[in-house]
């Protein structure tokens, strides 16, 4: 049995109760680790709360840069969207959190890590499979999955132990947020027929008035500047979020297939993620050679599945990262995004020093470099097989056999 546990601590009701509950029921020492992945929050208060709940140690780590550069960046290069839509907001943040849970477990000589996920979701899979990959010797404890407390009972438990919880009964939604976007579940959203009420949205409330254009510059597959202003990735995403979100663009309403076999209705708002993914894919259209582009497109859904399914730390994922990295060598250039009301953001133009778009080949104007006479023979050979097959059909139809 574990003696000392590092808990992925969010500061919310469940993980706060989990600190005390594990201490009382399992007799373990709990180290609470809160990770800042760009969700926002009062970190001093969260630290205090963990201590008040009974944690022997409360740690807050600012992981925003690492999360952006080592987790979001590879996913962006891979155009990773689960089921073609969801840019993997929660799926990407769990592995970086696990990496630091494991590091803290080593530092504090803990023999287990713990998380506050229920048994119905994907996040438990990501926490546990990532731990199995990085530290197979560590035990994983999932108190929320086993304790069978209702929300009311958890609130009661917190009150009984004087755990300072700010329970906002007003929000019926379950939210997960980081710098790549915001996820919203529960409440009325559990009926897939119901339109999401406007109050679920925070990042995509339309406040802009005039159209705007912004130029996103990419270097080897990653965005590095907005309108010529260089920014580190985690800040750049936030900036695009604010601009594009103010046009009410960047919402997803989908029914998705969870790893555990449940279909669930999910609302996402991630204007920055969706705009950057759109711009990146567009620049690839300009700069990737055809076969490479097609093969990459074939692998992208596989990449997204691996991330979604908790296999961030896995051999196939590593191998795909190597392929994707190589493919990005020449994905350098600018993409012009145009935002306008209501709720519109489009790619209005793209350019690159290493573009494969050749005006002299593509133009229909007279002065081109294309050898028209080559086309005749090329097309005849291209269609030769089909022509031979067709001739046989004709022969048969006329009773020639
Ligand atoms: N369905 C999304 C996913 O599996 C979002 C999960 C949100 N997580 C949460 N604990 N609320 O990645």
C-alpha cells in the first residue's frame, strides 16, 4: 500500500475533498500539485486550499511554456483534430501534468500518484496510461472513481472538514480549460438536441465591430509572429484567441466517441487553436509536395487518435512525431486571416519564400513556361489502361467474342 501520494490538484471540490479523503481512508500523506497550463486562477488561494484540506505539501508549477512548446506545438504541426473536429484541448494537457507528477513523486519519494477523474471519462485513461509509460513502478490512486460520493455529499464532507470551497451552484457545467481552449460539458448540454445556451461561452463572445486582418508568420510549421510581432507560442495563442474570439468564431458543438465506449455531447471554444490549425494547414497546401501532403493527411487522424486515447508517450506517437517534424522543414511563410462579423474567420491569402506554387506554371495568361505539347503524350499514357479496358467492354457488348 502506498504511503505518500502526489495528487494532480485543480483546487476544485473533488480534488480538495480527495486530499482529506485519501488521508483519512487510505492513511497516506498527500502532496498536492497544481499545474498552470493556462487555465487562469488564483494560485496562492489554490495552494492555501490544498493545505487547508490537509496536504503535507502544496506545489504550483507554471507549465505554460513547456505545454505550448512540447505538447501543443507537435499537435499543431500534425493538424491534430480528434474525429476531424476537436483540437484535443484536454487530451494534450494530461501528459505534461503527468510528467511533473512523476517528477514530484521522485523528488518527494512518493510511491503513488493520484487524480480526481471519474470512471466515465477519457482523462483517467490519459493520467494512468501516461504514468504507466513514464513510471511503471508507481501506483495510481483514483479516489473519485471509487468513493461513491454525490456532489451534495462532497460539499458536506468539505464543510465537515473545514475545507474552504467556493461552490458556485450557479454553474451547472463541467469546464476544463488551458491555453489551447476550453471544454464545456454537463447540464442542459447532455441533451444533444438542445442548442447550447449563450452562457456556456466565455472566449467567443462577439465584441468586435469592424473587420480585421492579421498576418500569422510560420517557421517550419510553427507560428512565430502576428503582424510581424514575434511572440513565444504560449502568448501568441492567447493573442489569436482574443482577436479571433471577439468575432464570435471558434466554437464546436459535437457528439464524440470517448475511449471508454460512451458517446458524449461536447462544446468546445478554441478560437486561437482553430484559427492557427486552419492557417497552418493552408500554408502546407502551398509548401508541401503532393505525395508528402497526401501521406501526412492519411496519418493525421491516427495521430489525433493516439493523443485522444492517452498514448502520448508511446512508440508509434514518437515515430509519427519524427515524420511530422521532417515534413515541416519548408512550412515557412505567412497566412493572412480575415475576421468579420458575424462569426467569420477565413484564410484570405498565403505566401512563402519556399512556396511550390509556380505562377509561370499555373497561369492561364499567354506567357507561361509550361510545355503544352508534353500534355498530349502524358494524358494518352495515363489513360492507356482505361482505354484498353473500355475497348474490351465494347467488343463484348457487340458480341465480338
Ligand atoms: N471530451 C474531451 C476530452 O476527452 C474533454 C474532456 C474534458 N475533461 C474534463 N475533465 N472536463 O478530451
